[in-house]
C-alpha cells in the first residue's frame, strides 16, 4: 500500500532539519516535539 506524504510536510523538513542542527550546535542532545515546534515557529516568523 502506497502512502502519500502531504506537500506541507515535505516543505517543512528542511526547516526542521535547520532547527535540529542549531539545537545540536547549542549542545542539545535530546529535544521534544514542543521544543522543535517552538523553534519552527520562531524560524517561520523570523523569515516573514
């Protein structure tokens, strides 16, 4: 069975990767979805 990944999810992947890379550079070994979501919202609003 083939599953479709929504385009919005695909478009967010580079943003999540950037947030995770920044967190790793800052010394975060573990994060939560809430923290990642907060970083995503911050990056999204900063790029507007």
